[in-house]
């Protein structure tokens, strides 16, 4: 769902709520002078995966183990952190001339992963934000998966490292990543020309002052010798002039149009995609631009034209549902979301959006359908804190107290509220059927939260528990 949420990072446990998805969502780390955020969108993530998976396969990496994240930042940057995690800036995607350039960058960053390159660090405010964000994402994910100690180490490490560090690679590492990236491109039958074009642009960036230079040019040093070595190999490759598959090229243009309409001011979008341009990409961009300015009729008119030509496109239906929902037309949003699920039933994030609309009607006849979609989504994306929140609301309205406590415990764990997670997990353990999957998971949450509480917090909680027991005993005796 297109919305912006500012995330203020506290000194305690940070949250995986940063990265749940409903439509296109911006999870911002608000700070003086700017912000850093993770953007997530079902369509964009699928397109990035389509571009990335041939590279990961060529690198002998498990597709399910490599994660890509999109950072909402205008600068031209990409980096690897926390193991097999690739971070791409939106500025990189919007500035690329074509999909092959982005594929080249992904291949290069994959080279850093397979090379096991350790990071060197330099000072910088943005670097602090990036590393704190990474610590939050990876640490909360580890905790939610049951690796409490490892998760806390990642989170605290991210906060500590974040005060002084940023990824920076040596020229030797860069050269090794280049060669590995080209190997992956060749093994997947793709051209390395896009990588050269990108690096040539970075070479020009190095001539600029540090203040105006894109971060990638600083963290990934570029030299003429490096480019000449690459060019020699790329031009001798049998895949040098191989074009990007038309399906990927088309998807990438959609990605750019969607991002542009969402991130840029309306006037900029209309300048790049004028009303005279009746292409799919232009209409898609304008729909988002109009929606941001609350021009509902204009946004829906663009989408209706797109749907008339592409009636089975799930993402056009999703966008229509989103626009209707965010403008208070809750009941009307249900049919478009249902159509989106119909045409893309395996996408959990769209199901969460449909469930949200169903719940927001406050009509209990929709609760069973909403819970069906939420349970499907959470079985495939258990780290979606917003989905757990919606589930807790639906279970509460359905008067299922045990599952309400359980869903709330999962949500609090993901957003870093250890005490809230522990309390709700205790109630869930008391009320859920013994040895059921949810009962066992609630016990896991208890162990995770208790083991990660400080001695001081644990003592306070024991005192609270004792007081509650005394109150309960007093009530029983009248």
C-alpha cells in the first residue's frame, strides 16, 4: 500500500516492521536533514528477483538464501551486508538506462558475496544510518527465527558499527568481484556491457568533488585500468551483444515508471511521462503521481485504461484497490484486491492488502475470508509484523482470545517489544491447545524474550508477575 511511515530508531531492540509490505511502502528512518528507508513492493521485488535469480544460480547460491532490499535513496548506490543480503538504492534503478546495467551491478555485488569480502569502514552520517538499519533488519529476523543471541548481537552490533562505519571495498576486492560477476553473466548467457557502462559513469563521478559524488563511486573505487580489463573480457565474450530478454526489459520499464511516479513530484512525472504519452509505462507512472496528489478520478482513469487493455494484470488491480482504500472507499477496494489475488494467488503481500480491506469494513461477515488470506500470507512471510497486527484484530473480533494473544506476541516480537511479546506469549501458552504448532511457537517466543531481557528488566518483570499473582489470589478469595 502506498504510504510513508517514519521509523524512529530507539536505543533498545530495533524492528523488522521496517520491511513488511503492503503495496509499495516506505519505511523511513527519520533524522534531522533527511531520511533513510526501505521500500517494499510485491511487483518491484518480483522484477528484481527475475533479474537476479539467473545470477544467483550461476554463482551456485541458493535463491532462497539471498535477499535483496530496496533503499529509498536518490543516490546511485548498491552494497552487500550481513552475509547474503544485497541492498540497492532507488536512485540506481531510476538512473539506469536499461535492465542490463542493473543486472551487471547485481552480478558484481554477488561477486562480493561469493568472494566473502570483508568490509572496511569510513566515517559518515549516512553510513551510520545504513548500518543501524541493516542491524535492525537482520537482527530482528534472527530473533524472530529463534536465534535470540545472534539476533541481539546483530542489532547491537549494527547500532555500534552504525556510529562510525560504512562499507568500502579495496581495489583488489573490486577487481575480484568484477571478474566473478562477469563469470556469472557469461554462465547465465548475459552481456557484461551494462556493467562497463555503469562503471564508466562512476569513473566520471570520481572527477567530481566528494560532496557531489554518488556513494558508489567512493565505496567501489573505479580506475581506467579496471575498466580496460573488464572491457577486454566483455568484448571477447560470445554474449557481448546479447540483448536483455524482452520480458525483463519490459518489466524493468514498468519498475522504473512505478518508482518514478511514486517517488518523484507530480510535475517531474508529468514532464517525463506527459499526458500525450499513452503507453502502459506512462499511464502507470501518472496513476501513482495523481494518487499522491489526491487526484482520485485522474488516477483511476489511468488505471481503468490499463485494465481495459490488461484485464488479468494483478498489479494493476492491486493499485486500483490501494487507491480506493486509501481514499476511504473501503468496500469498493475489495473487488480489485480480490481480482489481484485471483490472478496472482501465490503473492502473500497482496493477500494482506485484501485482508486489511475486509477487516476495515468492520463487517464481521468478512472475518473468515480475511483470516484465510492472512494465514496463507503468514505461512509464507512470517516476518510481516503488519500482517500479524491485522490477524490479531481479526482474531479479537472473531472472539478467539488464544489466537489474539498469539498473533500479538508474534507482532510484538518483530517490532522489538520484548515485554509485550513475553506477556502475550504467556497468555497464549495458557489458552492454546497443548502441543499445537502455535502453542509450541508461543513457548519459543517466551524463551527468546526471556533470554534477551536484561537482568534489570527480568527482575522488574518477576516483580510484576508476583504482583499480578497476588491480585489474582485476592480476587479469588473475594
